[in-house]
């Protein structure tokens, strides 16, 4: 198992160094969605229709498409230190939408961008790659790259309008618009040395110092200044700190993790980041001590049990890993990422009933949130002699945008499957798709 864990860690670097992938993580997505839900409600967007995507890119950036799809870059999350500042960034991006600036975005461009983004998962239990399930070693396929593209170039006036619209949205949502000050002060620290040498008429964004002054003026307007606003609870602040720590733990090197979260820092977020970094670095004992400390403090947090499941899987302690994931699902049922992680371990453990349970889990995941890993694990659970395994691999390669491999497995599936079975029909659909 140590050898398998070493393979997983080697896979970590290329997957997360790839600036073109989406990170699929239940904890991060749910916390971010909770933070920005008041904005969606104020903008007459149904929170149930809103979807959060985490883009694995170190840029200080975010954008909103179709009003319901919110894309947040990891570089923004790791730098923005408060929930309300993050809310201000998203409010600005929604301001573009409200201002009609996104009307130029064609549906075709949006669909293409989504098509080229490959979803990856953060947990060690999901860092598996490979191809044919007959290889049997618990390793899964790495990411393809998304074409880097400029979504839209906004004029300076449109940026100011978006700032105004976003600030008004924060006020309408009852959330403190001072979050804009936090963001622009931080941006000013990052860019002032560059902007001081730039001709403001030669760029399509207003200078950060100009935006900061404009926001300060708006915040001093009596109808804004004298209004009472909601504050983020301590629980929300803590959850956001954990999300940021989680990203740092997975995406940064060990040295930077220890710099940002030194051993003298005994906060939950610091222990979380260090435990993840220890797991990535192979210090499983240290990682386990860290997560057990956190569980003793927050015994109802499902994501701590998810991390414990990842660590125990890396140890090769499959029974303990299964128990940890099952515990996580009791607190957070129907979580596709955790369900897939559990299915991976079950196919590895292979006790009586494990494959059937893995199949059921993967089928639920595919129904709720289709993913390449769910299909890969499903193929493994069926076994290489089963035609349904070939169909699942065909679907896996379809999602990986590997048409030739997808068709190859679909042909294999049709040779083994009973005609008119669901998997036979789906395999036939793959073969009938236009190249």
C-alpha cells in the first residue's frame, strides 16, 4: 500500500499544477455557496439553481456566467481572508451580469469552456488514475488541460458600473458593503507598485486606487452608511478559514504550508492545513494525529472524517477507511465526492458485498453529478469480464474527451452485453455520436 500511496502522491503534482482544471470538493463548494447565497437571493437567483465551480488557478479572479454559475479561482480563495470580502468579489461579478455586460458572451463559448474543464477532486481517496480496471492498483487518470481563454474584456466604465451594482447588491442583501474596502485595499497592496507606472488611459480597467476612492465615496452616502447590516457568524468565519487552509494544504508545497501555518499556530485551520500537507508528504502518523485532534474538537464535522478516510486509505487500512467515510456520509449524506471515495476503497478492499455497494454508490454519483472517476470505479467494481465494465470505461473516456478510446470500449461492450440492455443502448449511443 505504501507503494500505491507513493504513486498517488506523484500524481498529485501534475494534477494540481494544471491551471486548467476544476476542483470538485464538497466542503469548499458548500461553504462558498453558503457565503454567496444572500447575494443570489437579492439578485432574484434561486439558490437551488446556483452552482459553484472552483477553478484550480492561482490568479486573483472570479466570474459569473448565466447568472447561476459562479467560478471562483483558488488564487482568490487563498488570498481573500474573510467571507464578506469574498462576497464582495462575487457581488462585483454579479454586477456585470445585472449591468448586462455578459450579454456579449455567446452560449457556444460558455458551453465550450465548460466542456474543456475537467473536474478533479481534492481528497487522497479520489486521487486515483489509470485506464483499464484490470490493472487493479487503485490509481486513476490525470487531468486534461483546459484551453486558457479570455472570457471578456470589460471597459473601464463597465468595471465602475459593476462595482456600483455589486455594492448595491450587497446593501440589498443586508450584507456589509465594507467588504469592498477589504478587497480593494488588498488589491491595492498587490498592484500599486505596478499601477504607479501605468498610463491609466492605456488599460481597460480603472486603477485600483480609483476604484478604492469611488467605493469609499459610495460607502459614505447616508442611505448606505446609516443602514444596519448582518455580520458573519463565528461559525461561518471558522468554516471559511478551514476552506482556505484545505486549499493551501493540498495546493502549496510543504515549506509554504509550514510558513503560513507554523506549528506555533494551534488553530483548527492550521492543524487542518498541516495534516493535509503531512498526508501529501507521506507523514501519515502526523496527519492522523492532526485529524484526530480536530475530530476531538469538532466530532460532528463530516469533512474531518472524510480526511481520516483518505489517511487510512493511504495507510492501507481499508476497514478503518470505510468506517471513516461511512461516518462522514451519516453527517453529510448523498455527497458525491465522499461516496466516490468510499467506492474506491470498497473496490480495493473487495470483501463480500463490497463490489455491490461500490456499484450502488457509483450509480448514485453518476445520477447526481457525473464524473470520470465514478465511471472508472464503476468499471472496476463490475470486473473486466463484464460488458458493463467496458460500457463504464467507454463513458469514462467520453468524459475525458478521448473519442477513439471511448468508441473502442463501447464496441467491446456491445459484443458482451445483451441487446436492448441499458448499457448496450448507451454504448450504441456513444458509437452513434458524431466525431
